[in-house]
């Protein structure tokens, strides 16, 4: 077996074991970040770890101290019309600053730079940036001083502005045949329109890296840097490469890379993808399982007129995320016309369920729409058998995420020491860059810009975990 093949197997085993150890910790429905209106940033130097065994020099922002420096910078979660203040001090060996695309910001203190006020070298002097978050949406921030160097080195992050009236308190929905089901608050929206309602949201900051360039910068060899020879070999989602994308938030083994990215949903529910292009190149991000609907770009709802909703949105299955731009998209898995009952044989005790087609939840006109209003089963397929005969257990090869059955939320017989990584019997869909070159860690596959969506059964609670 080749050395690279051994590395591949080791990476796969790491991925599975990390996920098994952290499954109960990574299930989440809201974005990790820092809420408030006043933030104290320190620009720092540190190193991050990558799954190929490298330790890469970085610049980054820490809240209050360099002990909390991170890549990417802290995600700021603020409310519409908040006055936001960011105080920046500098521990880098050269001046630095922050710009806020999409915000009308003011700066005071420090020294005058090309784009904004800069914090001087290794000084206690503080630069203060303020802006009013008058528009909801997804935005980014980055260094305004030599961004070709400083943004590449890690001085960037995201800002999420909640619309007026935003409320993410889960609601308990009483039903007669399926028990009590937890649903998202109807005021959980990305913009001030019902077209932007979502059940769960996830942030994807897409970046890349050339470690050799980082080492040249860290060693002060700025004159030797030739950007025409820029060759990224590492690709990140939220500052992590696969399999570390599956590791829990605030994993102590990744002290400067706190944000995990494991999207979760249930049939018929809406996942909001907040995408941020944080690097030099565009990245084609692909969602398996269903198309998504792009509803906003650069913090602007794609609407033909105020109040029209996202009527100019577009459906796609791969989103080309350009540098410096942000996108908001909605993903819904519906399982329509699968040709078989995804919850199993309703006549068997372990799979007993009904399909109640009562109200069209999409339009509210109280007419049947062929979907169960709680489980989101496609009722014309209710009770239909799986259209293939599965091989006997002796003739199957088992992946770590196979639950023992092809049915959602149903576990089955597995050989000893097989499976175990999917205790809730979810469906797993790969979400990743559609550029094969970006699915490696320094030319070792698997890695890079890759994670997975977990589609859970209707009776699995996601909102409260």
C-alpha cells in the first residue's frame, strides 16, 4: 500500500472517530458568534493546525486578547439599527486596520491610512470604528491595510445583522398523531420579508491558503514574495479543513479555529446558507440532496421592488462564491416522488406512522398538497415498499454512517463493530467545493472544503440542541 493511500485511510478514520465523539455537541441550529454592540479586537500573530500535519503562521483578530485570536475573526451578530463599535489595538509588526463593506462606517484614532484609520505598530493606541447596522443581511469585514497580504494572512470575518423583530425562540406545535413537534419561530427571518424565513442557519466562510507565502510573511521576507506564483494547497470552511470541519465548535485541539460546520435539517424545513467569499479565488460550492434558492446577495434581498420578496431569486445546485461577496440561499429537502415510503413499512410495529395531508403549509389555503404537515412525507408514496430487494447482511459492505436500513430515522441489524456513527439514522449528503482540487489537504485526499448535511427524521429535535 502506498504512503498516500495509508494517509487517506488515516484521515478517513480520524474523520469517523472525531464525529462519533462529538455528535452530541455539534448539532445546532444557529450560527456561532458574538452578540452585542461593542467589541474589542486585538490583531495578533498565531499558528493554526491543518489535517496534513502542518502548522501555518497566521494573523487574526482576538476578542480582548491574543489568547482568543482566531481564524477567521469573530462572527459578529447584531440587530438592525444597532450602533456597532469595534475598538482595534495592534500586536502585529506593521500597521493594520478594518473596513466594513456594506456599512457606512466612521473611524477615529490611530494614523491615517489609504482606506481608513490604522492602528500603529505594536502600540497601545486604539482605533475605534463605528457604524449603524441599518440593513439586515450577511456581510464581511477585513483588513483595509495591504489586504493582499493581511486578508490572506487571516484578517477577515463575518457580520450577521438580524432584521427588526427577529425571534428565534422555538415553538411547540401540538399534533394529534405525531406528538409534540418543535418548530422554528415564524419571526426567524434573514430579512424583513417572509420569503427569508428559515428553520436553521449556517455560515460558510470560504477561504484558501498558500502556506509557503505565509511563512515568507511571518519571517519578514516581504520583498521575496511573488504573488504571480501564488499556489494555494489548503482550502477552508470557517477556518477548518475536512475532517476538522466535523469537529465540535471550540474543540480544544483547534484553539484558534473555533467554528465547526455541520449543517442539520429535517424534511420540508428550510436551511439558510450564509456564504462569504473570503479569498482570492472563486469557489463553486455544491449541495447534494436538492437545489437551493439564492434569495440575497451582498446584504440585499433579490427583489424587484420594496416589499416584493425574493422574486428575483434563482434556483441552483452549485453556487460560485466570488471573492468579497456574500450570498444567502435557502435549501429544502422534500423527498417528493421518491417512489417508496422513506419512513419504512407503516404496517410494522417499529415503523408505524401515518400520513396526514390536511393543510398546505406553503400557501395556507387549507387545501391538501400531498405532504404530511408534520413529517413532510409525500403521501402518495405512503406504504410503498422499497423498490429493490436488499442483499443479505452477509453480502453487504457497511459504511460507518449506515444505520442498518435505508429508511429515515430507522436503525437495523449491523454486524459487531460496524456503524455507530449515525445513532439517529439520518441521511448524510456531501456538501463541498465542486472543484476537485479543493478537496485535498496539501494534495492528500480527502480534505479541504468539505462537510456533510445530516437530514434527520421529523421527531429528532435540532432547534433545542
